[in-house]
C-alpha cells in the first residue's frame, strides 16, 4: 500500500516512529514494544535507520519493518539514509526492502558524523530520492522537513527551496522534525505552500517525559522550547511521574491545536516508550476518528 494515498481518504493520518534496539541488543527486545503498540489505531509505523557504518544495525530496520507487516498487519515505512552509502549498497537495501514487501521509504541524507567521512556519492536526500525513482518506481518516497530550518541552511527560505528539489524528484509526502511550538509549524506551512509545494505534511510530535530527554533533543535537533514547556519542565523536574503526566498533557494539547487548525497528519516520535505512546493515542483517537467521520472520507 502506498501510504501517501491515505491522505486522500483520511482527514487526519496518525503514525508512529520506533527505532531498532541499540548496538548488540537482539531484535527480540523490540517484540515486546511492538506487541504493546499493536492495538493502537495507527495508519503506519516507521522504523529509523542508523546512518553510521554499522551494517548489522542498518539491517535491523528492514527486519523490524518486515515484522511490523507480517506479525502486526500494520503498514511499515523504512527510513533510509544515504550519506555513508554508495549506489551498490543502496541498490542492495532496496532489493531487500522489496523482497520483504516494504515499498514505503523515508528517504534521508542522514547527519554527517565527524568520525565517519561521507562517501559523497549522495550529497543530499534529493539525490537518494532520484536514485530510488530511477532504480524502482514501485517505491513510494517520503521526505523530511524542518519547521525551524535545518541547521546547515542559512535561512528557512533557502531550506524550503532545497526541500522543493526533493518534491520535484518524487517525494509524495513529508514528515516534519519535532517541534514544541505550533506557531513555528504554521508559519513554515504558509511559506511551504507559497513555494508551490502541495504534498501532505505530517507534524512530528515528541512528548517530553523526562528532563534529560529535552536537553538531549534540543542539542540534537535545535527545536526551540517555548516558555510554557520550559516552565513545566522546571516545575516538575524532581518529580518524574508528574513530569511524565505533564509532558503527555502538553503533547496532547499540541496535537489538539494542530487538528483544530487542519493538520493533515500526526507523526508521534515514540522513543519506543509504549506507555506514553498508548496514553497519547488514547487521548486523541476518538478526536481523530470524529474528524475522519466528519469529513466523510474515513
Ligand atoms: P537533506 O534534504 O539533504 O537536507 C540537508 C541539508 O542540505 C539542508 O540544510 C538542506 O537545505 C540542504 N540541501 C538539501 N538539498 C540540497 C541541494 N540539492 N543543494 C544544496 N543544499 C541542499 N537520521 C538518521 O540517521 N536516521 C533516521 O532514521 C532519521 N529519521 C528522520 C526522520 C525525520 C522525520 C526527520 C525530520 C529526520 C530524520 N533523521 C534521521 C535526521 C536527518 O538524517 C538529518 O536531519 C539530516 O541532517 C538531514 O537529512 P535530510 O534528509 O533532511 O537531508
């Protein structure tokens, strides 16, 4: 199934992101996570891809995506980065994905790791998008976008011009980097639409459930933290259970506001935290169902 087609039949698409177990952990540890996530009313589940040099780590993406389809009957999306790969490696990965009937790919460049020199075969995600299209047009290709600008771009306008190249090469839908302030998303959306990009855009939401997490996330992706969220984090920093409740509440409010303002999809960065994903899903599932009913396209 081409998951980008979902936007034609649903007003609000709901998806989850999970990551493969780290380093030497067996894929078995993800079984438990998936088992608990399986009852959630999700339209698709995406699996991240390690862009470093560790091949066995990379292979886990295909393995887990395949499991999501076969054991849980949920449509999988495999993330794929290109910064450390050559054409042969990408061709091999595409072959494996197709053999496993994984035909939806989130095509990414990947972050440049100072310890792993890039292969320079694929300079940007748009090169990967073009390569996938040329290799096998059966794949549906999704892309990433950045409401607060990608850290290598000089301006949001420049970043959006580059984003357009991905669309021109065949990306059919976009998922945003996580953000905590919806105003940044709305302003980004306006600029994107003015540039003539019309593909559906899902909003990436990450619930903050502990203090270390926010520090790590902000340093990794540069998302700005609005005063309201900063206050919540400081207020409950020493009370993990209260902070978790508050983080879930904040993410739920963010999603409600996005839905009220016509967002086409919500992509929840679960961090493999089943309880949090389930609580947020519980909070919003009737609302999403009502939106889809109201539009008469569910
Ligand atoms: P690109 O689209 O190539 O953009 C990177 C930079 O290059 C931007 O500044 C852009 O403006 C510029 N640029 C793009 N095209 C051109 C061009 N043609 N000419 C000049 N400049 C250009 N990382 C992982 O390692 N594994 C994952 O699974 C993963 N999943 C992600 C999922 C989502 C939804 C998001 C938002 C990010 C994810 N990332 C992942 C992180 C991502 O790899 C990094 O953000 C990376 O730095 C950029 O990837 P990209 O595909 O957006 O790159």
